[in-house]
């Protein structure tokens, strides 16, 4: 009996010593450590912007050189219009954005109307040029959003490990001066836009587009809704709105194939094979004629195709009165 007791006590001492060395618990579980590197990130974040401020969240992320990464800031709420930027390790916020290759934030697929942009922005297959800590900025544009707050879902996927995003800026003002969208291969722009015109106003949207001399362009503003009658104008670099329209050769806006009756002009307007003679920023105006339209709202599908690279599309005017006084069909 004494010998058996000694064995039991010795066994207990051995177990106690083992627990002291390696640790023991009642359920054989141990605390889960938070990973320091990941290949996929998926979290919902929020903005709460001060009045008149395009505020942004900024995330510091360490990437390996050559990593291929997909970035997506999507599922926006709160009538928010979202823009994104990625800054290299040696660049400050507001400096060169790797997504646009200039100092503008990326916003593509913008639809006029603050509640129509819930898809946010996505950049796929982006190759990290050099190892280091990059800064990803997610901005809520004050001018085109409604209200001051909202949420978004941030997703990042890569083929190599990256550090868990560290949010270092929360709702501070963006240092970028504007936004833009480099068209796919800079050859085609294809988006739907909307008018909401004041009473008795021929209102227009205006887009600034950079072309090089010798570019041949096709322009279509079609699939018109809201009983709208549409007119076009294209102004060369330095030409004021309402002055000489390249599509007509005079001050009038371009409208061909008009059928009396405001619901009979859904085809809109198309101009093909236009060769541009100067390099610079052209201004494309899409006007809704009040007198021949019915009501004050509508949408159109804008397609611009070029045979040389172009930088599109910066919408600089939204629903302002047209400076042209008439229309014609040359």
C-alpha cells in the first residue's frame, strides 16, 4: 500500500512539473493568436465627415514586391460616393496615386445622383512595384454624396502575404484635389448619366477629355429616358462653352433626326468618324432641351470611342444651363 502511494505521488509530481514547463488546461485549448500577415482582408468601415469635407480613412499595408493584389471598396451606404488612392512607400497622401498615375483619386463608373453609386470602386490585378508599406486611402466625396456619413466594405486579396491593414487616419480631409477615371485601355468610355433640370432650363452635363491631335472619335448619347430631347456639342481646347461647336461649325448645338413629340427621341444623337486636329482638353456637352422635352429629368447612355489613348472622364458640370442658344443639324 505504501509503495502504491509513493507511485501515485511521484506520478503527480511528474505531471505537475510537466504542466509547469509546457502548460496545462482543462480543455486542451490555447488562446488563438491574431495573424500578423494575411492573404485576404474583409471588413466593414465607416465615415463620419465634417460639413463640406471630403473625408477619408487611410490604411497602412506592407506588401511584397511583385504581389498581385485586388482592391475593392464596395457596398457603400449613406448615399455615399467613394474614391480610392494607393500611395507608394516614398509618397505622401495627396501625391501620385498609383491607380491613376497622377495626383487624382480613382472614381470610375460614376452615376449622377448620390444614391446610385453603391458599387464603390474596384481595382484588380494590381502588381506591387516594390516592397514596402503602402497607404490605401478610401475617400467619401462631399460634393457628390448626400449627408456626411456612411459605410463601406473593404476587401483586399493578394497572391502573397501582406500585413493586416493598420488604420492610421480616420475621417480626415483628403489631400487630393479631384478625381478621375482612366478608361479601360484609355480607348472607350461607356456609362449612364442623368439630368435633373431646373424649370424652363436647357440643362447640360459637361465632360473634359484629353485627346491627342489626329485622334478619330465616335460619340453617342443614346437610350434617352424621361421624355427627353438631347443635343450635343464638342468644344476644342480653349473654346468657351456656347461658342463654336465642332459638330456644327457654329454656335448651335447638334440635333439630328428630331421627331416632334417628347417621347419620340429615345435614340439620342450619334456622331462618327470625327478627326480632331489639336492636342488638349476638349469639352463635351450633353444638353436636355427644355422646350421639346417633357418634364425636367431623364437619363442617357454616353459612349465615346477613340483610336488613340484618351483620358476620361472628368465631369466638370452637372445640370447647369447650356450657354448655346439654338440647335441645328448640319
